[in-house]
């Protein structure tokens, strides 16, 4: 499981959230059988979406974040609940690219930069809210920072990282998010910016043994940070046979009749290894529910 900590400064001007998502990202890698760069892309989005899910107000709320930059890896999607539990997938997890000019995994090259980051919030029965922003870099963290600034108009700093071992397993993964609250003035902004200058990467901090609480404090060294709450989010797929049946019914009578002609209909979950099989008889029973 992951570990997440949310802190607030003693003057109530700034909030920081940090997450160690190593186990979450490794689970996703195992499910997706992804290359290094695709693990990094998906892992960053899983981490950011988990943090954003934890920021939701009600336990029944959920959030889905999609990045579509027209890159070779295709769309990257992650969805989280209000406890930060998250699931996700990347359309083509087998894309391999050379390192970028900085010698880093080329997440922007895999994801692409010519597209949108979309955020859909399901807020418990009301119409979902949708926000979209053009991609800044396809590197995920910068794109989420842009989303908060443009769509939610909240000054935000987001940093995400995934370090992949030579054997493709995840060495460490995590991220942090810093947001200014309405009480923040220019002096507070200067202090936040000063603290962020020269900060090591998220993966460097995690590799050095830093905990999410220590990261929350390290990113804002000029503030007294008090813990608001903590959580242990996990990679959690919410698929079920009943959910698959509803999805099949939604395809309509004509599509189901075509499926009923096959010896077996197989449906694979995008988010986990689950596979659901339906006999012609079961499909015919679903047809009755379309009337």
C-alpha cells in the first residue's frame, strides 16, 4: 500500500500533500507488463490522481483523469476515490523510447504533447464536473499544475516521479502537491518559492529514505507544518461481473445479438487482469434486459 500525508502551515496559508506510491505503481506495472517509460507515465498519473482523489470532500466522490497527447503510448487514464485508492491503465504499455536530452525517461515523448488533460469529478449523484486544459509538456506533473491554475484557479506546485530498476520493477514512486490557500499574500508566495528552489527530485528524496511527512516539511522549510490527516491508499480495481453486464447491456440489442452468435464472449478489464466470460445463453438473458 501507499502512504499519504496532508499537512497545513500553522498560519493556515499553505497546504502540502505527499504520497509514497511505490507499491501502487508496482502493482500497476505488474498488471500492465509495461516498459520503463510507460511505467513512469502511468505511475506519475496514478500518483497525481490518488492525491487529487484524497482532496475530494465526500467519501462517495470520485475523480478520473485522462491524458491524451497523441503520443505512441496512447491515452493514459487513472481514477481514484476519496480515500486515494486508485486504478489506471495506459493504452499501449509496450512502447519503448530512448532517453530524452536530459538523460531521463521520455514520458512526454511517449504520452505526446498535442492534446488535452481532462478531469472528471463525480460528486455523489450530481452531474459530473469536467475540466480540460491543453497539455503543457506531457510530463504529467506540469500538466496537473496547469490544470489547477487554469481550471480551478488555485496556485499549485505538483511534482511526481517514478524510478524504475533495470529489471523493470519500481524502485520508488511518489509525489507532492503544494497549494496556496486564500490567506496567502505575496510574502507567503515568496517563502514558498524560496523553499522549492534547489529541491531534490521526488525519487531522490524517496530513495534517500524520506517519508511523506518529511517531504511535506522539506518542500516548505520556512513554515511550521502540522499534520492534518494520513491515509494508506492502494491500487484498487472496482470491476465486477455485474458492472460488465451493465456495460454489455449498454451496447444495445443489436450488438448483443452478434455476441450471442459466438461460442463465448470474453471481456477483459483494462485496469486489472480480470477476465469475464459469457455464454450465448447468458448473453441472450442480457438481451431481454435491453427492452
